[in-house]
C-alpha cells in the first residue's frame, strides 16, 4: 500500500516536472496534457493502440521485476527480447504447421532461446562471479549485432530489404487480422464505427499472454515453494545458503525465467505486430522501458500490469504532442526519468505523510 | 608500420570518451556512491557540448558546457543519494532516462525539431595535435591527476575514506557528505566531458544514437579496472583496442567476415575476460550505503 | 576537579526515551566506568558526549567548569574529547599511519600530505605511552588488539584529554586485555581522564576508580568501585538479584560419541589453510565448548561442518554416518542443527515473516508445501506453536524478523533448530549482543537440550560463557585444536581461566 502511494505521488511529480520543462520551453503544459489525454482515450483505436503498445512493456517489465525480486538487476531484457523476436521470426518463416501447432511451437522455442540467453548471465554470475549488470549489457549488444547479422542471411532476408521475410500466416497471433481486410470484414466494419476504429491497429492476442504471465508470475512468487526460495535468495543469499538452498542454481533459474518473459515479449511482438525483424541501428528500448515499468510497478506483478499500461499510454500519447503542438515527445522520457527519480527517494515523501499526521 | 599506427591511433580515439567517463565512475564510486547514470550524463553532456560549440563557435567552451551539463544531472543523483539516502541504482537509472530525454528534448527545441545537431565545421571541432584530438591527451592527464589525488593528497585520502568507511571518516571529523558530493559531481563533469569528446571531436554532431551504451561500457571498464584510475585507464584502452580491431579487420578486402558479427567482438572479448580473469572484487566497502 | 559533568541529560528517538534525566560527574584524571546492560542507553549517552547526538532540550553538559553544547564529533575533538568505538572506525585498506592522521592530515599548500611530519609526531606519542606499533602495516593485516591501540593513538594525536572507550575488551584475548589495562594505567598516569563503557563487572573492579550505573535509560547511582562488590554492581545494573554463574546440574553423559571430526583440513578462499588436522569428538548429553580468539578458524570450521565450505581432507561423522562434503541440506537432514554466528545475515531472512523464517530449511517438505505450493495454514499453525513454546514477542507470526528485538530474533533461530530435534547442535556465539535476560534464556535452553541427551558444540569468543556452560572445553588456535580440557580439570583447576587464555594466545601453561 505504501509503495502504491509512493508510485502515485511519483507519477504526480513526474507530470509536474514534465509540465515545468514544457512551460520553460514556451509550451503550455495544460494544452500539452490535454492533447495527450485526448490522444490516448478519445478514440477506440487509440485505446487498442495503447494495448498493443503496452503488451511488450508489461512483459519486459515483468521480466525485470521478477529478477529484482530475486535480487538480480536484469538490464538485459533488451537482448533477451531481441533473441525471442529473432527466433520467432526465423521459425515463423521456416516452419509452417497448422496454427494450433505452429503458434505454441514457435512461441515456446522463442521463449526457450531467450530463457537460455538470460540464463547465461545467471550462470556466469553463479559460476564465475560476473556481475549480471555487466554481462547483460554485453549480451544486449551481442544480441543486437547478431540479429543484424541474421537478418542478412540469404533465404531469410527479404530481397533488397533491410528486414527478414514475413512470418507465415499460421504463426500470426493477430486477432481477426485476415478477416478485417477481407471484403466481408470491411463491409461489417464499415457499419460498425466503434469496431472499425478499434480494429485498425494490429490487435493481437499478446495482451492475453501478458495477462497470463502476470498471473503465473504472481503465483510463482507468492504461492510456491520455488518462489519462496527465489525470494529468500534475493533477500539474503547467505541465509539461503545456510538453509540448504542451492543459491547458484536459483540465480541461474531466476535469470532463465526473467529471460523467458522478455523472450515472450519479443515473440508476441513479431507474431502479433511486426511480423518480421529489421536491422537495428540502436536498441529499441524495450528492455530499458521494462526497467521503468518494473520500478513504477514496485516489482509487483499487478503493479507491473498497471504501470505497463501507464507507460504504454504515455509513450503513445506523447507522440501526439509532437504532431499537434510541435512539442518534443521526449518530454515523456523526462517525465519517466522524474518518476523513477522520486521512486528512488521514498523518504522525500515522508514529510508529506508527516505533515498530514500533524495537521489532519 | 602504417597499419600499426592506424590501430594505435584508432584505439586512442575510441578509448578517450570511455576513459573520461569511467574515471568519472571511479570518482563517484570511490567516494561511496554507485553511479549507474553515467550513460545519461554522457548523453546530456554530448548534446550540451555540441550546442554550445555551435552557438559560441568555441569547442573549448563546448567541452566545458558538456562537463557542466553532466554536473547538473550528477547534482540530482548526489542529492538523492547523499541527502535523501536514495536507492542509488534506481536513482542512477532515473538519470539515464532524464539524460537522454533532456538531450533530445532541448535538441528539438533549439534546432527546429531536429533530433540531431547540425554538423560542426572542422575548425570548430576540438583541435588535433600529432594526429590526435586534444581530448586524448587530456584524458591521460586527467588519469594522472586522479591517481595523484588518490595517492598523495589529503582530498584523495578523505574521499576514499568516505567510500570505505564513512563512519570512521565521520568520527575523524571529516565531512563525508562533502566528499561524496565532490565525488559524484566530478563524476558528472567527467562523464559530460566524455560525451563532449564524442560529439565535438570524434564525430561532429550530437545524435540520439551517439552514446548508445558507452556509459555502461565505461562502468564495466571501471569494475574491470578494479576502481583504480590506472587500471581503469587500461581497461578502457583494451576496450578501445578491440573496437579499433573491428575497424581494422573490417578494412581488409576480400575478408569473408560479416561486419555485423565482427561488431560483437569487443563485447564477446569483454565477457570472456570477465569470466576468465574476474578475481576478487575490490569495490569500495561502503559502496551504495 | 570535575573534567566533565552532565546534568539531566535526556535523549528521545521518536517516542523511545533512550536516556532519561541522566547525571554524570567525571573527575579529572580518573577512570570512570559506565555500567549497564545492552540497550540501557550507555552508547547513546556517550554519543551525546562525543557530539554524535544532540541531547533533548533541558539538560546541561559542563566541560571543565564551562557549560558547553557539543555539536559534532569534530567539535568534541576540538574540545579535547576522544572516543574509541566498540566497532573500530578504521579504514581497512589504509595503513596505520593514514588511519591515525585521517581528518587532520598535515599538508603543504598543494594539498599533498606531509607523511614525514605526521610520522615524527606519532612516534613521539608511541614512545610516551609505550605503545608498540608498525605504522606502515595496513589495518586489514593487523590484530584486533593492535587496531585498538591505533584507535587510542588517534585520540591522543588529536590531543584528547578525555578518552571514551566503548566496550573496549569485548573482542580482546585475556593476554591482550592485560596489555590494555597497562595502557589505561599509562594514560591515567599521564593525567588523562578515561571513561569506559562496559557490562563486564570484573573489568570495572580491575581498572575503574568510580562507576556510574544506568538502567533502562535512567541514572541509578555512582559508586566507589573499591567499596562495592561485583554482586552489588550486578544487581544494581539489572535491578534485581542475579546469579553470576549459570545454574546447571552436572552433565550426565552416557559417553556415547555422536559427532566426530577426524583430521579435518580446510582451505579458505585465499588458499590459506585455516583448519589443520582438527580432530574433536562430541558426546551425547554434553555441552562441549570451543574457546578461541576471533579469526582462528572458527567460522571456517562451522562452515565446513554445516556443508557451506568444502572439506579438503578428513572426515565428519554423525552417529557413524559420514557426512563429509554433503550439501547443507543433507547435513541438516542428518540431524545437525546450527545457530549461526551472524543471526541477521545468515540465521534469518530479515525481510521474511516470522512464519516464513521458521520453515527456511523445510519449505519443500510436507505439510508446509504440497506439489510445490505453500500451505499457508500449516505455516501459521507451526509458527504459532513455536511462538508460544519459546515465548517470542510480539506473538504475531505475520511480522517480519527485522521488526523484532535481537533476543527474539535469536529465539526464532533457537526454536527453529530445536524443533528439528537435532542430535547435534552447533551454537556459534549464541548470545552475542543480547541483553542479560535473553542471555539467561538462551543458556537455559542449551542446558535443557543437553539434558535431553543431545550433543552441543558451543563456540564463543566470550571465554566466561564457554567456562560457565561447558562440560568439556577445546581451544582452537590458528585452526588447530590447541588444547582439550576434560570435565575434571574444569572443575578443579583454580587457574583455569588463565590457562585457557594462554592456550587461546598460542601458548602453553608452564
């Protein structure tokens, strides 16, 4: 409860500071926030865009939060995301089974690859004492350049493009994606304004996978002996070792699960939104945003769900002020930074609660 | 022989921003404050340096501005960490978001919505001597100064004591907070200059992808160099060398290595070295407390 | 003449009154002891004198006749007050010289430290007080006794006239304690005023002139040490009559050896052999003490016995079953319990609830979990039983361990280990930092367990504790079993303590 209040107060501070920066730059904060609000919620397709945008953020946020709960700082969600995405697009293009087999198969294999990739950092920490922050940073770059290399493999590369071939139709988790561009679909949608708008973005089943992941992670952390031991290792490695918990194994397992969650993020992104992988000049920021999501959600699975949607909405609506007001959308980055900054110093809010107590 | 010269000078070029930034990390962490926000300080510094160099027509003022920009962010981190006893890792992450957010935000404000600054004319860049930018020499001089400060001066002894045993320092009448502020602020200054040494020396403008992870690599170099200024210098040179190697090998004609695979080399090498040679860590005892 | 006088000093933290209307008058040139239990408010009082805490309004500090407000430690130092904390405040990677001058380093105009000048002054001090030190050694490489001398020189280097020492002998060997007493007498002879915080009665009798007793933050009285007996001091400290010696019936061992350590060799992370050819047996129904100075291999020994550290060679047997190099879990399941040295770091997960801490080793087992899912109801039931049986307060299994007092935290560990019904229990520093009541409780539980026929290995740096509780005593020195003293000798040797002290320091009694 206290953590929730701190997050809420931090978000308010984030908006205040974002407003201040806008004001100093000669842009009306009220106008900007109004544009953002309308840009986020005034049309059905905005909402579905936000859901689509939030899906990978919830999953990478969950990934980072899970690692945090076990005492690990996974900066490598970015690289694990890339591995998941790359595997999904590779297999989604090369395999072509019936969707009932294809989708779970591709999803599971992509998740496994990312899980191994994340687990590598855990293993290096457990076995060689290499700090996970260092190894995951290195692995992020290795994943990025490896993905760029893979995109250019003949037969996988889309001729003359800096992208891979599209995945087979059977791999898609898009919701009614074929129907909505068919004659029947177009006709039905033209008569139903709400759905026509809502279905415009690449609506896909990823959000349901993310919801399931949130629940599963919550159960693991709160209801299972396995989660109990992971948390024990996170809180106190020495006490866990003394109590007979294999801490090295737990560190590796925790990073594998964390990696798997980021891998699912990458896989759902390819299977539901992008349908292929492109050459990257720099990191897209899913992993970094995942850190923000985890921190704002105070590492609680349901908190992450909320903060994932919040960040998705913020990032989506932030684009609108660029196009409408010519105000830099990077104010969103400043706001996120400010929110996390205040989350880092919960003691700053103590005076708020104190003065409340004194003068109710 | 020319090839050796090429490797050598490319190594120095790539190492320089890392040396500044990693030394910044050393200053902060030796005083006891974790600084994971180097990346953000570098980014903001790179932008500020570029902006001032363009508007003032003076690269030295630009470099100074880069340092000051880093200090501004470092000040936030310092207040959070020292005054409010923040979670320093979280606060550092906040600085990373703030740094890149502020840099691109102001870039768009000052340069008509563009996310990169216009290129600097050659004569407005940091000048070069003997085929190397002046910042390269400065980086080595700064290393020397920090080594000297740590080993010979009162300031250095007190700064290290603040990071090793703040209670002991406090009991000895030392103002621990002062030395920690000094450590964190100087780390911001150095990281900002590190960013500037990229945007107004090695390349000639600021762009959003300019830093892309170098702050974190500097952090790795600092740990690899065991928080020791000279060790850190060599760690940065090693990393610069492996990047130079990428350029060098990539320059061979008819070589059948994908440039993308080759680009992973510095990171793979670093990982191998971390796995193979990461002995006992020697982090300051009170780091993060 | 009074060197220092405190009148009606109070200090409140939140709603907790750590000091309440305390009075203190210290004569110039005397050794004045402050006696009180753990948590009585001694350290708070000293921190007020040293400027680390500001007292509540209303009290007065009078220093050499002048009313003073001591703002900071730096201010206290400038007023000629020095303090040696219980946990030394030394920077481990620095040399002794660097540690002494830290904070008032002589320097030139460039800020470069003038080590030559500093060294000269320190050598003068060393000569004046006859202290023995190598200034270029790093703190991490010198003994605890040396570290204490460094702390004392630090205060002298700052021209302290009043020196406060917090629990100065807690970590010293009997021999080091003797050297320490000499140093105190030297300081006194040179006219320094000494304030010693302690809860050790014989120490007060040995060196103090007068003694002020505080209890639960309140001033009780100031007595002349020569005319007050140890028993009187003790009852004033605790507020009731106390037994200075643990009440225990003689052990009734059936002689059955249940735990054997045979030729154990253990190597530490620096490749240094920390346990050498260690052979030691425990019998059922006995408390076997292991005395020794901190850092002589006790930690490594316990780690090796509980499976946390690899045994290089040798064997560990429990009821003839070889448990050498088994995993901690398997060793635990073979009925070896352990109260670890560091309860907050190793014994408990401080952020876990009480009920979660009770099942740290057993979460995988029924009834606490089934098919991998935790059965919360069983956790609560189990912990409520233990909370009642061991009188853990407050009796709420949902509280986190961090919210409990040290004594109650130790009770959780004790309860958990005893509930497992171990054949052998290793108790490593089981009363460290506890107050008198909790210490008595832990001692009684250990004896109870002994009388149930269990074998107990008591490892402690407090020699008095080992002597009071043990039916047999081993001494560990530099990783070797240096002496093995049987029950008969313990009961009959009048010089037992001196002898053990000598063993601990690596000597042999003549």
